[in-house]
């Protein structure tokens, strides 16, 4: 619900008009429409700007207390903030991140833009030191060649490193993920060994899971 709320707090239409001069298509982060596993619902799920619903979701998970500036507090009373790190590499990410953090103010989330060199960005990710990082979502026509966007990370990409370590070490290292994350890793292992006849159903389940999360 927290991730869904953050998504609903983003005005993708405004971002497209201002940062991309209207040339983009506001949508959710998922496989491209030409991918054989694409569904229309993947592109639209929780991609609309709905701050009222976002606020309701955040209240519903217990983030009801706020500071004097209107930003939400963690359950222990400490400030809740998200540092959004980016490097100026492939797009107008300074504008995008700045806009997103401004939009999150309407749902009581303090977003803090942090621009840095690409090398530092990668190093911090590999060390598991980022709150949140902005990057491209490439290889989304052939997603099983690079499934990091649909599981929770692969080695060195900076996304949920402790979960990946648990998966790669078969539980000997890292942090044990929630059941739904474990299920996605198990499903990906099945996909890697699937026959052509088995793959479509497994792929549909895999991307349905990713879309819901």
C-alpha cells in the first residue's frame, strides 16, 4: 500500500508535458506494449494521479501523524523522508525528480532530490545505501534477459540487495524476503527451466505478480 500510494501521488501527465514536452506516454513501469507478455492493465495500474486515494492508503497503514510542516512521521515519531538519487545520464531526471518530490508533498511525503555522478550512484546502489534511485527501464521487450525490474534485484543493481543475497545464497546470507517476494524468485527459477509450452502461463503469473506489487 505504501508503494501504491507513492505511485498514485505522481502526476505523470504533468511530468510528460513539462519535462518531456508532451512527447511521452504517461504509464506505469512495466513491459512495453510490443512484448508478448504485455497487458493493457499493466500500463495503467496505479498510474493515475489520485492524491486522495494515496492519502487514504497512507493513513490506512498507520502513517497518520505529521510534523509541523505537514509531512508524515514514522510510527516511532521520527521524520519519514525518502532521498531520491539520480545521475544526469539518459533523461531530464533533475526536472522529473524535482517534480515528483513536489507532488509528494500533497500526500505528506518528504522527498529529497539528490543529484550525483553516475559512478557514485552505482557504487551506492551496489552497497545498498540508496533509499530510492531513478534509472531507465530498458530491456522491457525481452524482460527475462534482465528480470531485475520484475523481481527485487539482481547482483549489484542496488535494489533490495539483501533479498537478492538471500536468494543467491539459498538463505545462507542476506535478509529473508516476504513470502510474495520469495514466490517471485521461485517463479523466475521455474521460468528459466520452462519449455516453450509452459512459458506463457508462467510468464503471465510472473508479470501479474509484478504489476500488483
